[in-house]
């Protein structure tokens, strides 16, 4: 089984990746969107307009839920990217406003140039992902995947 912490895929030398692109590329490869739930908002959900210069240190924040407190910590540490298990936003956004928590978080991410990538059900369903980890932690025996029958979904 491949390690979930393997190095991100590399692009050819003539096509350098930004930090955000490298993180998103790796996560999209490690946790493909195809097995994710159809309405789950996985992948890059907030892109940063600027990227760190080559050679600058970068900070990636990992969290389960992107809350205002998590974002405040990310801002105070000058994070460049947040990888969140739960999607942010978790539903289509019709308007951005500071009147609701989703709007405040999205606008603050944009203001501070913080990219957000969500992995939710893509991570659940990926080989070696959350579902496999849970199954292996509960039983020492063989673990196999059960795929839903299209007729019964």
C-alpha cells in the first residue's frame, strides 16, 4: 500500500508549480474526486490570488472544519493554504456577505490570500483513506471495499 504521505507529483522542470498548485495537485491525485459523493464540494474551493515566491517558507494548516477560530489562527501564523476535511463552502454560495459565517470565512480567506482545499468524501472513499483506516483499526482481518449497486442508490 502506498503511503498517504508520499511526495507530491512533480511537473517537468520547465513548468514550475506554485505552492497552491502543488498542494492541490497532490491532494487531487491522492484523493480523487471520482469516488466522492456527487454533491460533495471537494477539491480546491478557494484559490489564492497570489502565491509565495520561490524559496519563501510556506505554511499549510490542516483541520477538520474550517471555523472562524481556525482561520484566525491561520491568519495569525500567515498560512498560505488550509486543507480542510469538511468542505468550505459546503453548498453553492449565492452571495458573499459578512452577515453569515460562510461569507466571513470566504472573504477573509480571499483577503489574506489563503487557499482552501477540501477532501471530505474523496478522502473517505480513497484507497488507504478514512474508511480503510477505520476498518483496519477495528479488525485485524482482511478488509475489502463494498461498492454500492447503482440500482439501489
